[in-house]
C-alpha cells in the first residue's frame, strides 16, 4: 500500500484516531484471551506429567513437538503468518509446559 492509498482510507483525523483506539481495544481483549489460553494450556501439565510417569515416559517428547510444529507450519501458511515467528511462539509454549511438568515432579 502506498501513502496515497493509505491517506484515502480516512475522511478525517478524528476517524483515524477512532480506528486506532478501537483496534487497540480489540488487541487488549485478544491479549487477555491469549493469556487465559496459555494458562489453560500450561495447566494441563499436571495430568500430562502424571500420565507420563505412570507410562515411564520422558517429559520431552520430540515426535509430539515435531507434529505440533508441522501442524502450526501449515496453519501459518494458510493464515499468511511468518512461520519462523509462529514456530518460536510454539517453542515458548512447550517450554512453559515442560518447566511446569518439571516443577510438579520436584514438589
Ligand atoms: C505437553 C507435553 O510435554 C512436552 C511439551 C509439549 C507441548 O507443550 O506441546 C509437547 C511435547 C513434550 O515435549 C506432551 O508430551 O504432550
């Protein structure tokens, strides 16, 4: 999009400020949802690590993480999101889960 095209999107400064404010409000709501979802994902650690101990499995499961990365890579392409960045985010989520699983075993 060139600058001329962007400038034609709004009729006034007032309108542009309103769009900015409404978009930021929606981002705040989405961030809230994301944190709640991350918390829910991480809180599955107790059930997961308990089942793994019973089954004699390690906390780290490479094949499961590879499957998650493949799935998210496909979604990144479908949604036109940078796949390396989405992969980094998934890595962070798996670290949260593994750290929580370790913490539970140390209790
Ligand atoms: C949650 C698990 O434990 C680890 C964390 C994973 C995750 O956060 O998705 C996936 C595989 C494991 O390395 C699991 O095995 O499912």
